[in-house]
């Protein structure tokens, strides 16, 4: 019989933890260091969790219905049309999010609702509800507030997923109140309730959300207040006495720990690129270092270099812990498949190479019923030694470690940690909780998983293709989507200036929206019908590149890339993958110069808007170096890594430098580098494909470009010394 949920009040103990001599204490509580690996250590009167959308969204709906004074919702994405309850027999059905919040406020004159969602990047436009503020329609209400949060570093996102009710109960984890998140723990094939607001079906989806009451909930409200004030300029009002967390606790959600300390860890980067908080990463590293017997991980992504290196170090130890990492068989979405999968495969390969003692399993959940359909793993969970449990919003990605806003909750409690591990494994393995707990206690983590390998549901080794040619050549491009640090940092000047939303932003939005729509239409008409894959996309682009006019398409592509601040070297590398090396060099150079001209024009025409957005420390330095219109001085500006390619172009345009002189300087400075990149990538591609590498003309071109770059370096050093 398949057990997909932990019975209320059922707890399991860990023999491994008891052997470590930790019966009467909370081992790992000394792990928490406020101001280092966590923000606060707060007490939770109750601690529990919801696994998968049906349980979580039902619990949220139930607790919101008991709210007396306040409902706070923070998310990466929030959809007004999202249906919380899918069971028509449920007394709360239907429960469309916006309607529910409106009805609750109408029924209670003391209730105030605030919703804060990330003001998303336009690359997600086709995946989100357009004009969400209009969709919620609360502009004139004094008690219903919707706000888009754009106060983040350039290139960052707001990724926290938090719901706080009356300052007394809080949910925090990996689940947003948005489309394509609802599913049952059975992850049944063809479940008719698994559809988005437009009626489109989507695949099985797995995630986890923590639930806390007490001081931990009050502190999460404080965190939301900081976010709200950062986005709007106004802090949340003082609630005075908070509500009764016990009364708000949703029925059906087991309480796994009472009176337990909860560490709240964050990632945060200020809108100016400074004020970095890296508690999430540090606590991950500390938990890995503290592991004695086992590390169990579930995560959507696995691209963090620091975390993968820490895990690899533990695998090289002769008596290190067993490590099990549950990842999705494939990521869900064209952007992730084209970028994050490449970096994930590199990280997994690194771990497997370090697994000298056979203690690693990197797996994904499968079900016989689903056949070839994968279960999307979206959870962000970690259990160490069945004594430390972690549930949060942070992916094991570079972005979550150093750029995006994140919030993770960690408890050092044997009972909660063991319960969480058993609960999740019983779902993935389709086994009774008691049977999983017994195996886990007596045989260890890996043996417990492999003991149920013949069931209808199981965890199977994740297949990767780390040596694929596209992965080898496009890893630098993939890192664009997984930035670890802000694109722009301020080191002085008016760091408190608000982000501007003027004509430049409007043109950028319209341009990228047009590109996204064109891409979507083309793929829908000409795609293989099997969904998006990076290999298929690259094959399609290579086919298009054979057309005689194809190189001219590089020009608008470079313009659009520059508008979203894509690294110019990545765009040049993509040219090298699509065209003959000499054509690629010419096309990339033409695209670079065209993008330079467009950016320069924008800078010259929208000077005031630009100067409010870019830190003075950067504009002053660029303007100072570009003060001379001498083409050689402007060429030297290109050789000094002050700021991203686009930003240099914009500031030079705003500084009044003549476009002709800047174009000539750019041509002098960037031609050798472009030629070297295109020719070198072509030879790397030939080597990986087993083709002859030596071509006298290409080798001569590489040598000439290399010598030119050496000459540039010598000249630049002399200029700086002079």
C-alpha cells in the first residue's frame, strides 16, 4: 500500500543520531551564529511542513480564513487567478486567490491584506500574468494593497515565498501562490485538476513549505516589513498584540516540534549592488561540514560552485557522510534547460569524480504510472544526520547564494529532521512511512532508498551528458542566467537614488517583449513538437545560419542582447557556434558596433534618466577616461574592465563623446579579441567533434589576434603608468 502522507502525530526516531550521543540535547543548535550564518534564531511554538501543493494551498486557505487583522503574502510570482482549492467537495471551493482575499476583507473590516511580488524580468513575460497590479484591482482600497518590488540589484530577483497571518503564523519555503504549482502527493498521470488558469495542463510538481508559530512567525513578519518598506518606503504598521498561533494552525498539518529554535537565513543584495548578506550560503557550508552520517538534499537546481566543492570535499574523506541529492530529471522551461542544466551537469560530474568510496547518489523521482513524464522537483530541503532540518526558498544555485533575495528556515531537532526525511522518502519511494523509517534507522540513507528500488515509484540515478559539445562551449553563456554577483555595484556617489523607470526602460521592455514573442511564435510553428531543448534550439539556429542573409540577423540580436545587459563575450561565442569562423568574426564585430551605436544613442538622448540609475562612482570614472575624444584613448577605455559593455556605451553617449570617435576606438580595441574568440571556439568545436584541428589560415588568424591583444596590453600598461 502506498503511503503519501505522514499521519498526524506520527514521529520516528533515528538510531544513528542516538549513537552519536545526542539523546537529551539539540545537536546543531550551536551551529547557528546570528550575523554570520543566520539573521535570527527564533523560537517556534509549533514547527511543521506541508508537502506538495494540495496540502500547502489548502492549509494557506484554511489559515487565511481565520485571520483577524492581517494577511501578508510575498512571492517570486503571485497570480490573482490561482485556484487554491481543486476539490469541488471542499467547503472552501472555489478559492481563486484574488477573490478569496477580497471576500475575507469584505467580511472583516479590521483585516488588512498586503501582497508583494517581484517586478519580474521581461524574459518571464510569457510565463506570467500580465499587468498583475491591474489584475488584483486594489488601487483604491485602504485595506487591500498590491505592490511590485523592483528594488533589487541589477540582474537579481526577489525569490522569497512567505505568507504571514496576524504576525502569529507563517509559511515559508519553495511554493509561490501562482500557476503550475498545485499537485497532490500521488502525482497522478493526467490529473484533470492539474491545470493553469488558462486551462493548459502541466506535469507533476513536488515542493515543500514550512509552517511556524511564535517568535519565528513574528520575525518573519519583520522580514516582510523590511521588504515592504524597501519597496514602498513605508514600513508595516505595528500590530501590537499578535494573534493566537495555535488557533491559526491549519488542521491536518502535523506538528513535528514544539518550542524549537529556528534559524532564519537570508540572501540579500541591496539595489545598488552592495549590502550583501550571504547567510544562506554560509549555513549550507556549515551544515555540510557538520554532517557525520548522512546528507539528504532536494533541490530544483544544483549549480553552486561553493556547495558542490564542499560536498566533493566530504566525499573524498574516507569516513565521510553518505550524500543523496534529489533533482528533477529535467528542469522545466526553455530558459532553465538552455542554461541551468549545463551548469548542473558540470557540478554533478564534479561530485561523481570525487566519490572515491561510493557514498554518493544523485537521483530523480520516477513513477511507472507517469512513464516518460518527469516529476518536477522544486523543493529546497536539506536534512543532515536526521538531526538538522532545512526548508527554504534558496536553490543550490549561484544566484541563490549571492544575488537573489532568499529565506531558509533551519531547526536542529532530531524528531523534526527524522520525520521530514521519512516523509519525503515515503512519497518518492511509494512506501509506508513505518517501513522507510525502519530501513533508515537500521541501514542508513542509501540502503533505505535502494531497498525500495523495485516499487512503482522510486529514485533513479540522474542521467547527465557532461561531455556534450554544446555544454562544453556554452557554459560561459549559461552563467549569464546564474549570476552570483550583481552586474553593477556602487562604490560611492548617490547610492540612495531610486531606480528610474523612464523612456529607456520603456524601449527596453518593448524591444525584449517583441523578441520574446517572435521567438515563441517561431518555436510554436517550426519546433519539433517535443518541447524545448537546447540541442534542438541550437540545431534550428544552425539550420537558419546557412541562409545567405542569416549573418544580418546578428545585428538586431546584439542590440536586444545589449538592452538586457547580456555579456558581449557570450553573444560573440554564440556567433562562433553558428557560423563559419571568418563570417562569425565579421558578424560579431558588426553586431558589436551596431549595439554600441544604439546604446550610445540611448545614453545621449536619455541622459537624466540614466544618471539617476547608474552609481556616480561608475559614471564619473567612465566619463573621466572618456573625456578625450581621441580614438586611442577611447580604445583604451574598452580595454579597462570598469563596467559591463552596455553600461560603458550608455555612459559614453551621455557624456557627449562623438559616436564616430567611439566607434573607431571600439573597432581598434575589440577586433583582435572578437577574432580570437571566434577562431578559438571553432577549433575547440572541431576538436570535440573529432575533426582535424589544424587549419593554417585559422591558426595564423589566432596567432595574429593573440599578438595584437598582447600589444594592446603592453600599450595599455604604458598608458596607465604614464
